[in-house]
């Protein structure tokens, strides 16, 4: 082997594959960007006597978390639209603000804030949908994060592009440009059935097939979306998407709150993945998604935070805990979505939805070393009967101590540590006052035309 | 004035009374245990030129949080009963473990862990229901916390007492003994309608009237509780309690998940307070409480964490956020339970339920100085459009920086700081290994008889 070995030595490792496994006093041997092997501590000492060691007593090591749906840059709009339902939230707050503020700079600054929050919360990979994805890529690369960038498609123009064709062209150009960056991958991201017409959706389906890209789309988020679709197209959005060829194993259905048993069956048959965003669904009053129905059917369920404007935090660990509790409480089945299954949703399920299941999502030899170490030594976590239960149900993201992405140690002692991060984050924080003033001026009608 | 003044100088103060108020660049003047006044910073500088100052730039100051329902000592049982419904959870896990482990030491050690967790999470007062309340009192006093202690009543014997009469006698003795401690108050705490018979409930009602004590009781937690009550008593528990004189303005109805509109009307008419514990209700698969129904009727709703064995954390701020989101999502009304209203539930509503509404729960002159300062300067909280929204929806308990109880500065830079706390907490953490072994032995059937 050419790369030197580093041994990470936590108290517990939960590799996610194989399922329901807790390895105690094992080392994980990292070589460059990749996981080399997992082995008992004593065996590691014998096999790699010269290796660099990172001892992590009282820590739990898991795969990095995958945020399966977000709009990172909306970090700059956190809290501007509380206590509003989706339609007025979009039409009275978000779209007017975006119309006024959208720029490469806005997207970049918001994404830097979001990446810092996500990375320090144990998220190593996020699936983004927004304008100016090149600015999101720049932010993620600066912090050393993995990102799945949305090639956005929406029928209305913006500061980013003139319309669907222009958005597609720009997104595909970006994909060509970043083709060499192993941290960057892409989805086609038609915004929603109500904001993208049939022709553009057909074009997305064709491109997805040709290029082997996942399709990342909001669907069945509210009751009103369903009734509007019936009025306009005579069918529910899911059926319309299916007719247009957008419902398959590469589809990431975001939200899917309102789905009949027959629609759940269709999703299972087609092999669709779900990006479940319970906080956003609750906060916008959209409803409670049928998580028990997904799990019963074996649908691949990942978790997403959605954007900070409808959540209002990018705390995937907290999101997953709510997902599990809400599934139990709304179904009356206390035994569904165990802590181990939740960790699977947070990691491997998200990776598979993004087409990255062979590269990340579990701690297996020859996968990228995307990993999080949680410090479980806090008073409120004693005693630890089961580290996975403790992680999901008791520890919050405050327990995230160390993070690696592709073998690079990007968070140390809870702080982002790439040189670019250390320069950028204070600069962007300083600029938030300016963004705050511009948002305030727009909302109060005082913005310059 | 006899006591010297200390000026606390946060960026924002939210006093809760008056409602929906954010004071910017104000000082709060503390004299001994009490709040003396709130005034603009410039005026404070002029009026109190000699006062000690505690500048808190970027911090939000609120009243201390009131945890309206917990079993603090169950911190030692965190995570031993995941993925189980209430009845098997109680009958197969909790009651057998308690039968084996219950002792003054168990209750004390668990309560120390819980108090440390709660206090560092901004909780200054908790309403407890457990055996050996004197041990809970000792833990709270050591950390400088305010507690409302349950005079437990349950029909079965335990290591603490021989039965209801014995529990009452011991609880009332404790109340006499601690009568001088202004941090300690009491509730009568009949466990639940299914675990306390009519005669003992009547006795509780009589004592509550004579002594002016609140009644703290689990009620309508599960569907099964309702059907069992119909089978045994011919009526739902709430109606039975009403017939026995236990439903009134001094009643704290814990959970109240399954309640008909007529029962909600009764609760409103009687002036009952609710202790809403959404995480526990969800986790045990009990269901989703009708929070929108409470709020519409003007019922006084406080928030509780329940014990760590069914939550599994004592994070009241997180609990309240879930309460608000769940109310919005389950009712479809995105505009209910605003962040300001949530903060009211977390503070004044809880204080009023405990009969302490004149003493704590808001930042008003002549109330005790029970206060929390949240540091809102983290990257993920920038920019701050609205500090109350940011507190409830974006900041977690990790933002708690400083805590005062009755003017005493009990948490500084996120750490408990009374001398007793600094000695006790590491001692108790060291003993958790012993408790873990005893719990493990009991669950595996290896415990000594």
C-alpha cells in the first residue's frame, strides 16, 4: 500500500454495514482518502506499529451524515417567515426576497454559513437545490465538504438564469467543469411539479437517463398541491411525474407528505427514495408524512433538513430524532424506526438515494473515509447503555467533536479547520449584518428599486 | 434599598410580561435574590454608577425555564426502554428495575445527573414526581436549583414506603422540614388514575384543598388508559377525577393526549393546567396531544420533558420547539404557537401551574431573579432577525451560557458552579458505572436476589 495508515481509535464504531453492529475497542485504519480496514485494537497495534494514532476515548465513530435535502444558502433567511403556511411563505416572503437579493454573493455567503453549521453538526454530504450552484460548490469546497449539487430547473427566470433551458445549460456546464472533483456530484433538480411544466419535466427525464443522474424534486408537500394538480392536470403530481418518466429508482421525492396507500405502493414499486424533512413539514403546517408506510414497504428513506428558512436549523441529527419519534407517535407503533435504523437513514440511505452508495454511507474498506466522532462523555450522557440509542435520542449535535471527509480531518474540537474555512467564516459572519439590512429593507418596502 | 445592585447587560431582554416584548440595550437590576427593575442601559448607568456590571454582548436574557413534568432520577435509566409502548415499558422495564434498584442513593445520584443537565439547559425550576423526594431536594439544593417536589401517592409499596398513607405521611413531613427553603415547593402527586384508587384520590383532593397544594397527575396518556377505565369505572379517567374533586385550577394534567372536545371544554372550564410532554408521548407511541385544542380554549399549557427513560433527554428548549412544530403540523395551522407564545409556555405558564406565578416565570420587579442568558453569537445563528424566533427555532440548549436562580449565579460559561455541584457531579458520574452494572444485571436476570 502506498499511502501511510492513520489509526482512529474511538471507544465504539458503528459501521452501519453490517446493520445493527457496534464494534467496541476497534481501530479504523485510513489510507489517504479511503477506509483501509476495521480491526480490533490489539490487532491494529500489531499490524500497524508505526501508524499515526488518533485516540478518541469515550467517542462513538459513525459514517458522516448525509443531508438529503436542503437549500443551504437560505441560512441568510433564517427566521424571516415563521408562523406561515407554505403558499404565503413562498409567495409573500421567500420569492419576493429572492427576487430582490439573489446573486452569486448571496448564495455563496449563505452556503458558507450553512456548510459551517452542517459540518460541525456531523453532516459530511448535502444534497442542495438552489440558484447559482457554483457558489454552493465553492463554499463546500472551501470547507472540505462533499456536496450533491442541484442542476436547478424552474419555469420562471431569476438573476441566475432566463428559464429552464438556461438553468439546464448552466448546470450542465458546471458539472463538466467540476467533473474532476471527487467531492462534488450532481442531481437534476426540477423544483416541483407546480413550478415546472410538462415539456421541461420530459427534458429532465431524458437527461437523467442519458447522464445517469438522480432527480431531486419536491413532491406532494401539501394538500393544496394535490388539489391544484387535479384542477390543472386531472391527476396528482406523482401520477403526472410517473407519466412523464420521472418516477424511478433515481428519483428523490422530497417531502411526500400527502400520499395514499396506492401512491406509497407505486413509490415502493418504482424504487423511489424519499427525502423526509419532518421539521419543515410541521413548521409550514404541511402535515405529517406517512413514515410508517414508507418503512413497512421497504422504501429507501433518507432525512433532510430542508432550508433554514422553514426549519430553522440544519441539524440533521435532531431532524432524524424527530423523524423517529413522529413515526412512532403518529402510527402508534413504538417499536418502529429503532436508533440503528435511524442511523442507517442518516447515512447509507441518503448515500444510496444520491447514487453514492458504493462510495460513502458506511464504514467499509474501499469507501471514502467520511466519518464523524461524537464525544459521549458529557454528564447528561452517563451511563451509556447503548451508544446508538444515546446518539440518536440523548446526544444532540453538540456531541459532534471530529469530522473527516474523504480522509481529511475537517472539524477538530468542534471547529472547522481547513485554512479556507478559518479565513472565510469570520468574513461571512461580518457580512451577515449587511444581508440583514437588505432583507429588512426589502420586507419593509424600503429597498432601492 | 439594603442589597447592593448588580446590573446584567444583555443585548436583548425578553421579560415575558408584558407579552411579545423585546427590550434592546436594557439592563436588569438585581438586588439580592430579587429583580429590582429593568431600564434602558443609559438610564441604568446614571442611576447605578457604582453597581457591579455583567456585560453580555450578543446574549438574550429570558426568565428561567420551568420543566413542568419530570422524574429526574430516571436519568440513570436513560435508554433502557427504547422502542416500547407505555404498558410494556412500565411493566417489563421500568417497574422491575425500580423494584430492584430503588433507594435513596439511586434517587439522589439520578437527580444530580438530571439537575446538572437541566440547569445547563436553562431550566431553573422542575416539577418532579418520584420516590424519595428528599433525595431530589438534596440534589436540587446542592446545585442551587428550584424544585417543586411531588408528594407521591401510588397504591403499591416500594422501598420508599408501604403504600399511599405512608407516602403521604413522608411527603408531608418533608414539606414541614423544608418549609423554610424558598427554592423548594410541593405538589401532591398521585401517580395516575390507573395506579391510585378512589379512596386515596379523595384523600389527595382533601389535602390539596386544606394545604393549597397543586395536584400533579398523569392523565389520559394512552388509548388503553381510557378503555381500561371504561371497563373498570364506566367513565374516562378525567370524568372520574372530576367526580372525586381532583379537576380544578390547581390541577396539573400531565400528557392529556387523548381528550375529546367535551373533555377539552371541561379542562378549560375547570381552569386545569396541562403539562405537555410531546417527546415522551411520541416515543412511547402514545399519540399526538391536541395542543391546538388547548391553545384555542386558552388552557394554561406548560411544557415538561418527562423522565429521561422515555424521552431520552431533559432538554426543555428542544421539547418546546417540538411542541410548537407538532401543534402546527398536526393541526395544519402554521400560525399557532408563535415563538413568543412558546417562551410564555416555557416560563410563566409553568410557573402559574405550580402556583408560583407571582414569584417566578417573568422578569418583573419583585420577582425572584431566575434568569437564563443565551449566547446567540454562534455562526449558525447569524443574522438575528428576531432573537425569540432564533432562540426557539434555531438555537438549541447549547446556547445556554449563564443561569441565575434567585439571584445566585449558578451556571457560568455553561458549567454548574456552586461549590457543592463542583464536588458532587464528578463523584456521581464516577458512580454511574456501578448503576450501569446493576441495571445490566437486573435486565439480564443476573441480579442477586
